[in-house]
């Protein structure tokens, strides 16, 4: 039961942080989906880092699964992509997709690598 509570608490705060960051950045940028992109990149880095420092404790439940699970948002990224396609904004769709996947993987690897340096 405590495991579910830890995930829920982390998720509660992760969702709030995502909402605040996304709203602020999405309304202040020419790149319409900057908020979603930013939280997904921050989350990719953080999860890459957390995985490689081997948090198999309650900290993993609250931070990795709860907070970062709610903080990052793959479903919003997909919805925004569909919206770009529907409005025939092809260049922005392609750019958003390529950046999200390539930068996301790269930054997750960077977090993983930095954690390796940290624990060494």
C-alpha cells in the first residue's frame, strides 16, 4: 500500500510541475509546443540519470515512476502532433517529431552517462 502512496504523491507533484511549465512556455514562445517539449526533455534527462544511479528504493517510486511519470507526457506530444497534421503544419510537425525523438534519446543518454560519472 505504501508503494502506491509514494507513486501517487510523486505523480501529484509531477503533474503540477508539468502543468505550470507547459502553460508558461506554451504561451510565451513562437514554438507552440515548447512547454511539452521542455518537460519531456527534462524528464528524459532525469530518468536517464535516475536509472543509472540504481534507485531501487522508495526514492525510485516517488521520483522515477511517480514524479517523472506524471511530469513527462507522451500522450500530449502525440495529440499535439496530430493537431499539427490536422492543420497541415507539415514543417512544424516534422521538426517537432524529429527534435522530440532525437533530442529526447540523446538527452536521456546524457543523463545516463552523467550518472555513470557520478557513481564512479
